[in-house]
């Protein structure tokens, strides 16, 4: 039997008026993109060294008449080129969260091997140090990536081993190999193009290639991923071990090339060079904005860090009354300030 609704039965409303939605909390708006404070913190980390470099150059040019002379600028540019090439390889290593203490010894070894090989032609002078130093970097990478040894210990052992090979090749450092001044290899270090030293052009080309590789290639993405979170990178399918092996091989290759170019510039393989260069390279990379914890860094920043260190050293030399030891004191103090600033900026970005 069918029932019919009576007037007393409740009649459902034809439509329910929409309930006005509450405004989204502010944290949701901020989550859609970086806030102004976050952007400023990121810009300070990325370009702070460049601003400091501009200020330092301006102050030095106002204080010393000889600072902006062509000879002084040319000497600074060429001397910066060798450290910059080492810092280029170090940037890749530090972005992955590692460290390479062997680059100073590899730099000296590369110079000696290049000078020794120059008697057999330019090809040997270049390929021999590149092959030997890259091989040592490859061994470092294999031990760190496959055996899971600490980078500090592995590269420290490589530093001592490379210095031992250097002493063996040079008869305990008593023998210095010379480069023929008229050879093509010597022109790579002492030649000029458009008024700028050839080592400077080589360094600029390497930095352009390094910047494109780190920022635009799949390998560069793997480098950032490994440095940001190694376990997460492995879960995403990134070749963590191969990436580590590649960056340490690249670091050794860059150190060997820098040593070979330095030998061409000095037309000799000086055995006492490279001491402390690993610390200079690390300082330049960190000053340029790359975090020691990994996952964040810039190739261009490392170049700016190298130039800033060289400007500080040149200013101390311009003063003349200060001992050269003050260069290390100033560089160390400046590095401490930069690390503290990076730590503060990183915490600020996380809090915001």
C-alpha cells in the first residue's frame, strides 16, 4: 500500500545554501612558494661573496694606485687560475657531502709529472699527470663509495701517498725537472690571447662546462641529490656509488690539470708546491656559497671565492708592512665568518 505525505510530515528543503568557506590560513599561502625572507636568505648565500668581492676590489683600488694596473691584474688572474681549477673539482665533491684532502699533493705531483713528460712532447706532458691523478681520484672514489670508508681518512691517505710518489720521482725532492721554454707546452702556461693568459681562458672554459654540467645535466642532478639525502637519492634510483666515484675522479683530474698548467707557467716542476692548497680550495668553495653539508652549491660561487681570496692576499702584499703569515690569518678568519653566516642563513630558511 502506498502512503502519501501529509502536511504534518517534514518536507526536505529543495536545496541547501552553500556554506562559505573559511579563508585559507597564512601558512598555506606561504607553502605555495618561498617567502620574501627565504628569497633574501637564498640570495645572500648565492651572491654574498660576489658583493664582498666588489666591495673589496673597490676599496683596494681606492687605497693602492698599483692595484688596478694591468701587470697586477694579469698576475692575479693567472695565479688564480690554478687554484680555481682545483676548486672546480672540489665543488662537485663538497656538493655531494664529501671532502678531498689529496688535491694539494695531486697538484704538486701533476706538475712534476708534466715537467718530466715534457721532454717527450706536449701530449705526454698533459696526458701523464691527468691519467695518474685521475687514477688516484678513482681509487679514492671506489674506497669511499664501495667500501663506505670515510672521505676524510681515504683522501688523507691519498694525500700522503701522492706526496710519496712525488718524492720517489724527484729523488727525495732533490731533482727538479725543467720545461723547454720554446715548447708548445710552455706556451700553454705563458702564452696570451687577447691580452689574457692562456691558463685564464682554459679556466673560464672549464668553469662554463662545469656550471652547465652541474645545473643542466642529469649527472648534476644526481650530484645534488646525493648531497641532499643519500638514502632518498638511492630510493629514487640515482646511482649513488657511481656518482661518488665520478666526482672524486673529476677532482683528481682537475688537480692534475692545474698542476700541469702551473708547471707550464713556471717552466719547471717545483716539488714544494701544493702544500695547504686543499685548504685554500675548500675555503674558496665554502666562501662561494657551497654548504659543507652538501646538497647546495654553485660553480660560479667557487670562482668568486677564489678571486676573493686572491684579492685579500694581494691587498696584504700591497700593504707591505704585514708578514705573509697574515694572509693565512685573514683567510682563516674570513672563512670562519662565512661558515657562521651560512649556518645562520640555513637555519633561518628552515625556520621560515
